[in-house]
């Protein structure tokens, strides 16, 4: 089972947090700066912890250097994902 998720990342935030949806994209604030892939690594680490899955279950498909990213998340349904981030 694979779920794709569009994410809008706001780097250099004071805390890592999920803000909510902005259109189809899940808006997430990340503490790491947008340099040398730090924000992407932190995003995957934060989501894996929040969803209680392995970091290797999350793949960045598109948007490595963009605020808008497309993630593929394995072993979780979209409904379960929403439930775990408390936005359902």
C-alpha cells in the first residue's frame, strides 16, 4: 500500500509542526534551513516520527529544491495518515 502526499514546507520555523491543509498540500513548518537538503531530511524525520513509521517508508518523489514536494509513503493508507496527524 502506497500513499502519495503533496506537502508545502516552510523552513526556518521555530518548531516542527503540521499547520493544516492549504488546498491539496499539507503545510508543515520545519526548523531546518533550506540548504544542503537539511529541510528535506528533517521533514522526513518529522513525518516518520509523527506517523510512527520508518524513515525508509517515505520517499521524496518531486520537489527536492522546492517548497512544494510530493512524497510517497508506504505501508499506510491516506485515511490512516490523516488520523495519525489529527486532521481527519
